[in-house]
C-alpha cells in the first residue's frame, strides 16, 4: 500500500534528505532515489516557505510547551487546553494531546 504524501510527511522527508547530505555526506540525488521522489520535488519542498498552517502549529506548540513547563510538568492535555482557548486559540483537546505527544511532554503524577 502506498501512503499519501501529506504536507507534514513531505516536509519531514525533505528534512531527511537534507540531513543525509549534511550528516552523512550522501548526495541529494542518491537520497531522492532511495526515497522514491524526484530531485525537482525535493528542491521545491526545500525552498518552499512554511505555510500559514505550519506557522500556526509551531506557535501553538511553543505556547503548549511554555504552559507545560510553567506547570512544572503536571498539567495534562485537558488542563493545558483551557489556557490557549482563553487566549483566543480555536483548538480541540485532541489537538493539544497530539502536539504534546509529538513534543514528548509527559505529565508527572503528583502523589498526595
């Protein structure tokens, strides 16, 4: 089964191809061939500025990380969700939970 190449996956793949060049000295041509994409596709994605959605997601991730560290690592996604919503963000609890998982933010259980 061939997976669809979403914008998020495409940006990650372009990052992998770039990293192969800088870290392992593997030419872009070889990495593109191994990933099954054309070089022109890679250069399009490499030189493409971040979209509005990507910028918004980055801002939200920064805000969630800030709230998490301010809480001492004790707030979970339901509690963190409330604060950005009060600041005007239109998001869901699941979005916050997914971002927390991507950022590897795991809550600490406070024992009484």
